[in-house]
């Protein structure tokens, strides 16, 4: 089975939207998803030298509007808390979790923060969410203090940047890279046509353009 690499940061609302759809996409194309949280801030601030989106004049208000309407279109709840998320703790927990549980954990973390307005950065909050996927309190707290989990996150971030990843979500499949939840349709079309970029039909153009 071919692999679809899914790069994301828990801080990203677009990562949330993609996380809730990616399994369906993978099933339609017989792909195995490799969930890969990375530190988006390293790519944006340290490598690209940019400000975070929500600190960028003109762009921040647009993003607030955009995620509101996109959530409505996708039928997903959107109720983030006012306090900005520290994405490090949930990412550490992810890498301290058995691989078979990671996708479910990631979706629950995304849904808790972006959909339900819950804290997902404090140890207490993560213990509760971890319990919902069968993780003991000891496992959760150990992951948050684990040098090995930090190293895994650092390695994944370096790997992402090395592959040209600069945004969340980004998908790598069949040698191609697609950035943004709004490019999932293009990725699916590429896969549907045997990993080829074929000209759109008039019917398709009337839908997308």
C-alpha cells in the first residue's frame, strides 16, 4: 500500500480541517496515512523569517473569516478558545503514543481545541484526552517530559523542512507535494488519474473555476 505523508501542526485550524478528512481520502485511493506533526513555527519564523499568520496585519482578520466559513462548508464545529495554543505539549504526547493510536489521538486533540474550545496544552487536559484513547496518566506525563519525544519532534520538523514543507497541512504522495486543505481536491484528482495531471474537462472547470 502506498503512503500519504500528512504534515500538520496542532496550532493550525486548516490542519484540523484536513485531519477530519484525510482518512476518507486515503481510503478512496488505497493509501496508508503517516501522521507527522511538526513545529510550524520553526519553518515560518526561523527558516522563512515571517511572522505567524495571526500576528500579520490584514491577513489575520481574513483567516478568522476564512476558517469560519470553511468550517460551515465542511460541517465541522469551530469554537477555539481565546488563548492561543502552545502546540508543543500535544505534539510531544503524540510522539509518546503507540503508532496505532496516534491518528485517533490527533483527531481528538484537534477536535477538543478547535471544535470544543478546550485546553489541550496542560498536563491535566492531556491526561483526560489521553484517557479517551486508552492512555494511562503515567504514559501521558512521561511523554510530556520525554527527551526522546522531543527528539522525534525535532527530527520530524527537520525532515519536513528538508522536504520543503512550510505550511499546515501539507501532503506528500507519489513524489508530489500539496499544501493546504484547499488543495486536497487537486491531490485527489492527481491520484484518481493515475498520478497524472490531465487537463480539466469543461464540466470540471465550471465547478472549480
